[in-house]
C-alpha cells in the first residue's frame, strides 16, 4: 500500500494509486447478475480526468464544495476523485433522505456543485422546496437523452479534453462535510480534514490491510463514513478492488459473494441477521444425520479457533458454508449499530469472523475495533492505533461517557460554533455514549447519554428530526424521545422512539386521534417511525421562550411512568 | 392483463404464503412492516418473489417509502 504518512491530501494519495496500481482492477459494478462496469486503476483515471477538466472549466476551485447524491455505484467514486483532484470539498448526501431533507442539507452545505442520480434528481425537481435551490451546477447521472433536467447537465456529457491541473491540499484543509443528522432544523455537518481521513486509513489498514487481489463488497451507502473509508479510500490506496451492487436484494448479495469471491464486506446488523436467518433455515432443512455431522464440525471449528481465526482450517471443516460465501471471505466488518453478540458468535463459530467496532461520524470512521486476538462478541474492541479514549465521571461500575482524542476527530460542525464547543471540549470529543473498559482494554458499551437511537440498519435517528411530521397534531402538546433516554437500561438494543402526549382538558384519546398519529407516522420511512406512545398527566416543562425542556420532561417521565406503559403504534 | 384489484389480490396471497400467515390476516392498506413484523430486507425478498411471479423488474428505489400492499401493487401494475 501507499505510505500515507507522506501525503498531505486524499487527492494526492488517490492520484498515486492510479499510477502505482494501473493494471489492477479497482472497480466492478453489477446490477443483479449483470456486470455493467469493470475498471482498472488506469481506466478509472482515464474516465475521471475529463470530468475534472470540465469541473475546472466550470470554475470549480480549491475549497469549493461539491455534493454527491447517489446510490453505491462507479460514478460516485469517479466523481469523488475528480472533486478531490480539483482540490474540492466533498459533501456526501444520504440518498435515503426525502428530497426536502436533501435540499435542506444541500443549502446548508452551500455546495456549488451537485452530482445526483437521475431518479433522485427527479424527486428533487418535484419537491416544493426546489425553487429555492442555489446550487450552480448540477450533473445528473443516467438521465435519458433529452430528459428535462431543470438546468442540470447529463453527467455522461460533462467532459472536456485536455489534462486538468492537480490542486494540492494541505493536511489541515477540509476534505469532506458529512452530515451526521439534523434534517429537523439544526444540521450537524461534520467538517473532516484530509488529515482525519489519512490517519483513519493508516490506523484501519494497520490492523486490517487490503492488497491487490482483495475484493471488497460495497453495500453500506458510500455516503456513510464506514463505506467511504473501507469501500473507497482504504481499498484504493492499497490497490484492492471495490465491488458495487446496484441492488440490495438478499439473493443477489449472496450471489455476489460467490461470483466475485469477496474478501471483506462491511454490513449493518440488519443484513448480518438476514444472512444468519438464511443459513439457519438451510441448516434446518438438512436431514438429521447431515445436521449431526455439521454440528460436530462446528463444535470442532469452535475449539480450534478459540484463540484466533484459522481460515484454512475453517474452510476445510465447513466447506459448504464457506462456498456459499465465495470461499475467500476473511471477515465481515460491522459497526454503526448494536449487533447481537449471539449473531456474531454464530458466524465466528462457522469460521467467518465478524469484526465489531465502534465509531461516529464526528470521529472519522472508527475509534475501536476488535483485533480478533481473540474474538470477542461482547465488546466493541480496542482503541485503534493513535486513538485515546477515556471514561468521564465513571460510576461505581466504571461506566461513564466515552471521550475521544485522536487525529481522526473532526475539526468542527459546519457553521455551528456553539454545538462544536459543546461537543469538543479541551480537545476531547464527547461521544454521548456510555461505556467502560474491561481488564483486557476492550471497550464495552452500555447505552447512550444522548436522546437518539441507532437502527439495525445503522441509521442515527434524532427525535427532533422527525417531530415535524406531527406538526399540528390535535393535542395540547407532544414530544418524541428515544425510549432508552427516558428509561436507561444500561445496555444497547431494544431501541425505539416514543411519543409523549399531553391531551387538551376534557380531550379523550379516541380512535380518530390514534388514526391521525398512525397516518402521520406512516409518512416517515419505516426506520424513522415512532414505535409507541404514552399519555402524560401534567403539562410539559417549558423554557421562558416556550421551548419544551426535553431533558426535564424525560427525567419526569422516567420517574413517573413505567416503560411497560408505552402503547405500541 | 390482470386488473389492479386482481394484482393486489395476488400479491396478498403471495405475501401470505411467503411469510406463512393466513391470507385473511392481510389487508390492502396494512403497513406490512408492522403486520408481518418484517424489516426492509425481508420486504426485498418478497419483492423478488413478486417479480418472478409477475415477470417484471423493479429497481430497489421504487420501493423506497412504500409500506403498504396497495401502493406496492400499483408499482407492479404500472409495469405489467
């Protein structure tokens, strides 16, 4: 791999990767069983340069921001490289947000350029907020010829001949603005520098290196910090190959493992559980004697891999299982959400290690990772090289808020000095997560101090961001909370949003009101929905400016209402 | 070509068989995440079954935001 210490910016490292690994395959894109694109590093460079040259011509200068709004695909990475080549700042936007939310973040980021996939741009054009868009240049991928693009250009046609000038950036310069949340009114745009990314990449590849021949299956959205690092920067600076799938259908994901002999994949718990369900169903279909043999092989594998993974041994003992994963998987990487230890253990016992970690966008990608020496399903691993973690104000059990200091921690929140001051104190990032270290230096998490949930799909949901959908609800007042914020349970999991309702005097909670809540709830994407409600007997505490005092209300609810009283929606 | 109502009815029957629940338990406007207790990946699994049955192909993004059988049926009907 490249020696990242020598580089001052991502663009320079990627540019050298193009030269050094020229003939290696860097990118494969498939839609279902159809392979659409296969590029070497030289091909990738050849496709990116005319785009960079056209951006240069469009006065896209060093430090200018360019947003990308696309599903995982080759044009995402090609556009990102062209943006870095021109010295630009990348703003990866979440394609699963609504068009209105995307426009809100686009405006907040002040991006000069937007690169968007056609179906997403179509939704934006139809959004009521579209008329306020200020982005100067919009490039639309996969738009049919002659499609109405409201002033946007077809990405495929936006090219110029000639060699663009490479724009060098310094380590302290901004590389990306990544939104960790804030569609409800206070966008949290994490400003991450080139140093943040280069150091994160060095730390991760020190424990889990890539090399030419490694194939990484990119399933998590590339706008997510994890896939951006392990599905783009990491593999590219090591000469490895990224495989994009244009569908997340479980059967095609399973096919891709085999077709492309995948080495690594990062997954959210929901997908890992889906794989587990599929395997268990297959095991259950086996005739009794075959099942008995399988159980013995699993027990033997478990014994032989107690201290560390031994992939060759596992592949020999359980060839059928490993063939189903393509035969070359070294690890499933998970993070971004709570993973059931039993699921991780299930895969480890089959000889497929699940590497669990912990991180947050504000800290680059990961702060801790399991080094598999030995495998631990009950922790999120140890701090990565260069990461300092400490537990603030630990209680009698040693549990307190985790604070982090590292070269990977973001510079600040975009245009929000107040929030930055609250979050980074004396150089330490306050994570809002509760944890403690065990005697082996492994971090164990025990819940959150902050009012938010993380779904099994790896989505951070802040109640403030979804409350607007209930605006005008015919009740006196309402407020949404993370259930574990109101009723802390000293562990992760069982995360859901709960609505606290205060009815008008003499108002009854009737079926019409319930129907209204259910209907509004269904306007939200499934992963953002409120899971239940409680009715409050007292008015909500409010500030002088009539804002609800969320923390005080949560404390009061926690004391006066039992979690069991939450009625499911 | 089947009518929209026929397509919807077939989808409900196929979903009931796929998730092993009684057909009468499923109604057109049900939120299938809640009624069936499934996640978005299990929904994608069902969609693959439906595509094979109706011989159509829907990109994943067509399902974004869809959570009831009637809307799903509309998406499939539009491609028949």
